[in-house]
């Protein structure tokens, strides 16, 4: 157990600070262990794409395998994320594991069509999108569609979204996500309800589930990837918070491996003459 926690701790240490305005809200460590082990099992030997992954579940699954804490895990992991800080942090960490798990990360915004190189390229996808409380799940559907477009006909998709039976919006989004998945030729293969907790000050008890979808009808695959229409960008990150940013860019800092030099200053110790 200690080796598991130390491996996940390496990943947690590598994550940039979360930006709440873009729904970056990080999963708690014990739940990361559960999710990363699950991802490693479901995607054992497969090429997997993560559409967004501030939590670091992709690196956690890869690191558990690379450190030989578990014997299984994905063959390769590709991250697509609009936050350059996350892309760089995954590239940096991934370099250390290239021999055991091939890791790559690219800047990509789900508002844009999926680039050709990623279309139909992977065996499975993983998403933990903005949970869609204020847009009837449109943000979840957008991430799901990109994951689906990025995968081959025998696609598996893991979707992590809010799940609290006492919060009606979570159940409506869950239902609508499953309905959209059916449209796209998937069935629910497994469902782990109310599984994870997050570092979320204003709703510390809000949990997410992990839902595994399997594509059974390749005829329903989308032939092309189109930009999201403007109406689908509204309330993307919450009420009055539309998708208006293409990329979060990383500012250069002198302290690559330490706290940003923008959040502190150094006050010199005055040393007198002897
Ligand atoms: C929306 S957050 C969901 C919460 C999750 N626990 C987390 O913090 O990663 C998931 C990931 O999606 C990324 N993301 C947010 N908006 C995006 C967009 N428009 N296109 C691509 N990735 C996006 C974030 O940078 C983050 O890595």
C-alpha cells in the first residue's frame, strides 16, 4: 500500500495548481488510486486517449505500471488538454516512463474539430469533463463526442461525472449522457456509483461515478469531427461562464521545479560586518 501511495504522491506533486474557473477541481488521493487501478485494468495493453486530465489519472495508471506496483496498464497514453501547464507537466513526467508506457500530450480544445492524427486512432478514452450543472450536460456530451471520435470501432470509454441521488441535476446529466452514448452506438458496460471525492470547498461531499461505455454499433460512429456550435459553448463551465478561452498558456518562469516566482519575493538577510 505504501508503494501505491508514494507512486500517486509523485503524480500529485507534478500537478499545476487547479484553475477553478475552468472546473479544474482535483480528485482526492485515495480515489485517484482506485480510479488509476481501474483505468490500468480496463485499458491493459491498449492505446488510450484522455480528453482532459488535470487530476493526473493517466500518469497515475502509467506510473503504477512503470514502478511495477501493478503488472498491468495501458500500452500508450495520449493526453489532449487545453491547458499548456498540464500538457507540459505530463510531457515532463512521461519522459521518465517512456520505456514502460509511451506517453504524449498535446494542446487541444474540445470546441475545435479533432485533428486528423487523433481521429479513430485509439482503443479507448477517458474523460472527467465539466459536469454540466448549468448546461444540461452539454459539456459532458462535448467531451464524450471527442473521445468517441478519437477511438476505433471497438471503443471503450470511461466517463467520470457527478453522481449524487439527492442532487437532481446530477441524475439528469447522467441520464442524458447515457442517452447520447446510446445515440453514438454505446451501451453501459459497468457503473461504479458515487465513487470519488474532490478538493471542492463549496461542495466537499459531491461525488462522481465512473461509468464504462462499450461501443456495440460501429454504424453510429461519426464520420467527421465538427467545431462545437456557439450555443454549445454557453454555460460550459457554469452559469454565465461560457467556453471563451482556446488555450491556457504557461508563462515562462525561472523556477521550473519550484513554486512560481510570481507568488513570493525574497527579503534579504542583512549581514553586518565582523
Ligand atoms: C474540466 S476538468 C474536470 C475536473 C477534473 N477533476 C480535473 O480537475 O481535471 C478536466 C480537464 O479538462 C480540461 N479542459 C477544460 N476545458 C477544456 C476544453 N475546452 N478543452 C480541452 N480540455 C479542457 C482541464 O484543463 C482539465 O484538465
